[in-house]
C-alpha cells in the first residue's frame, strides 16, 4: 500500500500538481509528499518508492541462554507449582542465574519461537 501511495504521489507531481494539492487527494501530508519528491530527485525511483532495510533490535538472549531457559522449562515446575508460567520462568531464570535480568515479553517470544 505504501509503495502504491508513493507512486501515486510521484505521478501527480509529474503532472505538475504542488504538494499541498496532492495532499488533498491522498492521505499524506505535504511534508511527506515533499520528502518523497526529494528522495526521487536525489536518489531515484527505488529510493522514492521503497524504504531502506532496517537492522531491527538486537536480540536480548543469545542461543546459549535460550537453550538453558528451554531446558529449565522442560523440567518439572518448582515445588508447589503445577506448571510453568511466564512470570515464573522469568523469576527462576534470574534466580538460577541463567540470565542477569530478562523481561516477560522476551521470555514469551523465546518460548513461542521454539515451540
């Protein structure tokens, strides 16, 4: 959808319309339209239509830490607990010094990615 909008912007700009006029027909601001035009003029069509590749966030847990946490979860839950919960996994992983600190969402993602 984003690529199509950008192509429509370039088409309307090529037809001689100004950025504020294009913004009336497309769901973009005049500033965004000018940025698309600038990328086209400075770097070409691909730069105007497509975003640069983004590196993404660095992983919090390395493979060794993930494996130790998974091995822990594959064992029996601690005494007095019927099953492992995400909160319990976080508490036990820190308590057992498998990781210095870790959040629930990191554990949830780690366990979901391996199942």
